[in-house]
C-alpha cells in the first residue's frame, strides 16, 4: 500500500493508481481492480476531500477461508476443547464469535476464561467436532441419525442457525407416525415454529392418525388440545366423538375421570340427531355421567331451536370448518332490475366467500312477508299480493334443501316481524287493519311451534 499526495483521496489504493505528477489516471480497468471491488462510476477531481468508496463483497468469505486455513496449519491456537478424551484445538475469538455460549465462557469471569484446556462433559466428541467445524466453515450435515442429538447440542451451546437447520430437516420429514413425537420434542427445546408445524400436521391428518395404536397412547393433555381445536380436520363431528370415546375406552379405569371435560370439547350440537340419540345418549360413558347427560340435553335443545349459539357463546356451539357447516347469509325473494318478483333463494358462505343457489320458493311470495331462522331452518310467514293477505307459513329444511308448507298462522298478516325465543317462532304486530299497539304488543302476537326432527 502506498500513500501519495493527490487532488483526490482513495480509501483503498494499490501502487500505480496515481502517477508522479499527481494527476489521476483514468478509472482503472477490471484488470487492475478485483472483481469484488465497488467503485464510483466517475472519479471526482475537483476538491481535496473527494473520495472513492470501496467495499470488498468477498471479505467475509475470504476472512472465513483464511481462519480455516490457519486452523489447518495449526497456527495461533489458544484453547483446547476436550470431549470423551478427544481434543479440538481452537481459537477463542472464533468460538466466541460463533456462539454466545463460548463468548460468555471466555469473555466473562468464569474460570474457563483463563484455562488453556476446557473439558465439555455434556456433548459427545462427534457432535463437538461438528460444531467446531461449523465455527470455521459455516457448514454442517444434518442426517436422520444425528438430527435429534445435534439439535440438543446446538441448543445447549447456542448455535441458533444449526438448530434452525435441524428444525427444517425435521419439518420436511413430518408424517403420521412421527408428528406427535416431533411436536413434543420441539416444545421441549423451544422450537416454536417446528412445534406449530407438527401440531398443524396432526390436526390436518387426525383421521389417519387415529387409525394407529399410537393414538390410544396419547397423553391426556395432548388429546384435549387436539379435540378442542377448531382446525381439527374431521369429516363430521361424529368422528370427533368416536375418537374421544375410543381413547377413554382404551383405559377406562384411569381415563374415565377425564371424560366429562373431553366431551365438552366435542361439538355435540352439530352431531346428527339420530347419532346423538342412538349412539351418544345410549353410550354407558354418557348415561352414567350426569355432566355428560347435561351436555347431550344441551345439544338436543340447540337442535330443537330452543336457543342458538348467541344465547350460549362457547366453543362447542361453533361448528368446525372441516365439517362443511357454517353460518350463512340467505337472501329470499325481492325484485330484479325490471321490478319483476323473484322467488330465488341465494346464500353466501363467509368462510368460502362464495354465493350459491338454494331451492326456489315454491309459491308466490308477494310482499310484506317476514323471515326468521329457527335452529338450522328458516320460516317465511304471511305477506300479501296487494289485494289479499296470507296466513301461510313455509319452512325451509336445510338438511334436505327443501321448502314445505306447515300449519298456518291464526291470523293473516303483512309487514309484521318474526323472531325466535326458546324454540318458539313469534309473529309480532302489524297487519293491514291498522292494529293499535297494546301493552307489550301481546295482543298482536302469535306463536308457532317448530316441528322437531
């Protein structure tokens, strides 16, 4: 390196860049500078304080290569790590720069900071060799045979990038046979992303997972987490019930105590009514436990329309997305752009963001009718065609996508309101006779009981 007085300043210069007359030569060609040098496009000559910024993009790689060469040449070693009788000669600076564990060991007040030989009893010689090699090369090979012990060592000696590589390796190899074990392992070593991936895999493949004997050996807390999760991917809620009951029956003496809490996480209100009565209510696990019978009664009341999920806002009143059940928006009737009456029925599913057609209304809708939802069904009451009032009541059965006419109201009405309370459909107030309001509108109120089933 040579420093010369010129009208320009070069932070990094090589001999021959400036001539003896202190006049800056043209910008050196690529033959003169390394390919890794970054220079300004045009040299600035006007002032004494101009400069040519330089950055060697290969500096870090070259530095690491140089340190590795010093190790190969056994130069400047200042500490020896020992494991299982094997010695690894190292540079303190390299170890401290690569690992906060070794930084704390050598830069603090620990006795190892003044020792030339440090014995490490928590790791095998093979693993220590892999980590030391990583310090000097930035490379490590993860295999099925070493991934678990390497992750443990990387966690202990605080090599976060090696730990992340092990997590990525395990995530790529998730399957039904190992996902729960990997989740436990990941949680034990604070690998949150791996634990989340393993849990998601188990939830998405729970039906396949439940076929194996390993499912019956699940810890109680793990099963509770799975069954309570909205993302449990079952084709129908009956499957979730069968899995939970199977787990309890695999060891009833020890597990019966957990059954009531486990059954609370099953969405019984969305189990088919036949299955609820024929299989759930008659199951000894249920009818011998008062708390479980209460849950069955709650589900029956929900299915009968005595209340909806807004009356009792809890998780079991919310269907799992995988079952295909969802709260939807339904649009009935109306007029088109030519003011012609429509009898079409459309529904919008917020989960899928899609519209689709339901069964058309089978009769003339007219105007002034009212609609209310009772359970999973809808009821259209009253209305008129402009000259005649209707007392008819139509029920939409969501399970078969069909409209049927049920018993009429006691009085024909139009422009009235309808609502549901405790399984009863209430039709309130107005008709064409200009009805006077009475106390609580009771004089203008009719009720209609929903059919069961």
